[in-house]
C-alpha cells in the first residue's frame, strides 16, 4: 500500500533558487513641539526610526535613512508630504516647519530591502 499523500505542500524544497525573505521589524515615532504653538511660529518635529537588531535582541537606531514629514490639516483626510529628512547617527529625524493651522504631523518610512515600511500615528498640534 503506498504512503498517504498530504493535501499540504512540503515545507522543504529541493529548488536551489527558492528563498525566504526575512525583514527586520521597524518602529517609527514622532513628537512635535512646542504644543500649543502660536500661528506662523516655528515648530520642531523629532522622532526615532529603529529596527530590530538580531545580535542584541533590541531595537537600535536606523541611521542615514530618508523619512517623509507629512501633515494633515484638522478636518481633512489627506496627508501632504512637506519634506524628506534623513535620520542622524542615532536614527533620529529632526526638522522644523512653520505652524499655520491645527493639524497632525507624522513621519513615514518607505522601507528598504531589509526593513519594512512603517508610518507612525500622528502627533496633533494645536495652533493658537
């Protein structure tokens, strides 16, 4: 009697071209300050882009990576990219812009071949 055949494919393959793609998890934060801010005054937006380090089992700063600073005016549904900022030697993006109206600031990272894309929930800024 022949061996029963599984309905599921084998997890093993003899195909030398087959490969699995494993990405390091990433995290992104944002903080806009001061809050509240007076209209047309400068606001500083910082954050941190980190990714899993498989050697230390901790998250470490992801350096020299482009992240987009995006803004959504209160009452609207669409984010607009204001500028692209490069993370520093600790994975910190930092930039300034003028506060023109109440709204939400966030950073967005497009990802790389080793690290997935990530966008952090926005930080609301009250403009007085």
